[in-house]
């Protein structure tokens, strides 16, 4: 078999077919209808599916935002949930190309639109480092953060927020910004939602409370005066007593 010399500067063109990855939001089950419209408290499934058998896929850095300036991270840079009560840990199938997570419908306090952005990490399954990174090892550690709880409202149907559960929430998939792969979105510095501080609870005005307080002060003052006079009288009698001496023959 003849061998031919190869120019080291000869360009080599590699053809790579991009893999199709789809994110969808389903109601009640993995095979449920798309959640184009949902109500607070509904159970939805976040589903990521990639058409590949040779690559493992990891979902990470997921943000929820209202389409404007407010956004917050739900899945961190390691692919772990920031708050499992709002977004549970993601579930990976054995092929590592299908990921999902059930969660209740939630919303920002003054917006009825929700958008989701996530980044996908892909690596060849034959790489030992890949199998260590996918799926992520989130363990059983607590991922609850008060900042997240303060930023997002979660309502369960038949709770004390029944009047809000009738509002329909528009849930849409926001196409990923191609530049996000190079410039991941950073979590906001300020809280996602600014709450109006509630008025502190105070005791009702009592017309007698002030009068009783004044009477108590007056009685204490009288007692102090009487005690002072008594001490002064006792001192005067003890040290100022008249001494009489009589001379008897």
C-alpha cells in the first residue's frame, strides 16, 4: 500500500452535525400537554431532551425572569437546585440525554409571565471525567436560600392565597441567547422582588393606660416624700435630743 506525504499545513475540515436539544414545559406529567397557560399551584414538568446517544448532557445555570430586568438563579453552576421547594433536583435518565424535574407553578409577585433560561453542558460518554461530571453530585445537602425565598412567591392551591390561584400564568420558553454560552448571566445583586414592608403591629390605644401610669408615678412620689420626712424626723430625734441634768443635794 503506497503512502503519500501530508503537508502539515494542509487544512483538515471536520464536519460536526449539531445535536438537537429541546426544552418543554408539561402539565401534570412528562407526557402532558404543553403548559402554555397554567395556574398557580399546578404541577408542571420541566423537560430537557437531546437527540444524542454518544454524549452526556448536563443542565446548569438556569434562571427564571419576567422578561424585563428581574431574574434569579434556580439551578446553580454545578447543576444543583438553589431551593428544592421551588425547583427540585433535576432527574437524569440512564442515557444522560433526558433530564426533567417536577415543580409547582410559581410567579413573581406583580408579574404574570415567567421565562426560563438554562445552559447545557455536553461531553462524550467515553471520557471518564465526563461520567464524573454528569449527572451532578448534589447530595442531600440543603439548598435553601432566604434570598430566593424573598424573591419568588410560591402558592399552593387551596391555601390562604386562594384569590390568587385563579390568575392564569403565561409560561413560555425563552430562546437561549447564543452569547450566553460565552457570557453566562450573573445573578442579580438586588433582590428580585421588592416587598412593601408591612406596618408593625401595635397595641390599641387605651384611654386608661396613660392615666394609670400617672397615678402610679404620683403614688410613688408621695411614698418617697413620706419616707424622706420619716427619716429626717428619726435623725432629728436621735441626734438633737435635749439633755437635761439636774443637781440634787
